[in-house]
């Protein structure tokens, strides 16, 4: 589903990625682990179209995504990709339901149908009792579940998760781990997860180890 070939990335004189090759298949849960500074998040951001490689290529569903720019890239990202970050980035002025709906509204989907789908996702994720609460009224685990629902609302091909359990306690982290695999089984969802959490990495279908800008 995704192929990244010979990906290089530097920031100033610092070579962060030094020729990474990676392929992901549909329906897989894949973790990337490695020490801080090894290039994990940079690779995730490039594969997720949030950044561009200096050289190399990224192809998703037969589309060369690093050739896309502007509105074309934004539309592709909105349709095909979901993101979950360590910090949930929920908009504080909107309710949980509204936060989940926003990506679908931006893609032009009907409000009534979007709200129905958002309620369904929040029910699956166990936070349907929090529909009208704003982010500051939710626990950390609830906020992250809302963020996962938001990532899923447009039924993307892949979810990119960057340290998704980094701000959660052990209990909530384990629940989020189980949730990713439940979603994969329910929706055949694909996940690429950057994590320091060894438990999550061991549960994954594949674990990729990065060191000094390369997959080793």
C-alpha cells in the first residue's frame, strides 16, 4: 500500500534519514522503535505527507505523493490519511463530537451523515457519553480516544500515530493498544506507529528498528 524508497532528509548539516526503504501492506499494524534522534518521527511525517524528502520517493496506492502540492496534497491527505499524535491537538472551543466531525466537514461531507458516523465511532471507542463535552472536560485517555475517532472519520487508508501513548498512564496506554488492534480487525485499518512503548511494539505485526537514520 505504501512504498518509500531511498528516502534522505537533512536539517541543515544534520543528516536525519540516510536512504530509508520501507514497504507497508494493507491491514497491518507496524511499529517503528529506536532511540531518540534515530529519525523515527521524521520518517513518519514524510510517509504521512507532512514533510517532503530531500531525495527519494513515497508512493501510496500507486500515487507518487511527493509530487503533489498545495490543495491537491491537502485533499489527498484528508481522504487517505489519519493522524494520531502524542498531544491530541483537539480544538478547545469545540465539543468531542464536533472535533471528530471537522475533517469530514472539510472534505465536504453532509453534516447529518457526518454526525451519525462520528457518534458511531465514539460509541465504538467507548466515549459516546462525552459527545457534548469540550476537551478540557475529558481525561487524557478520553481525549486520545476522541483524537482516534477524528483520525478515522474519513475512513482513511492508513493511520499514522506518533507516540500515541506517550502522555497516557499504563492503564490507558494498554487500552489504546487494544483499541488499535480492534480497529484493525473491525475495519481492516492499517497503522504505522512510532513508539517507545515496548509492549505495543511487541504486539505489532511487524516491528522496524531505526538507528542513525536507517532501518536496521
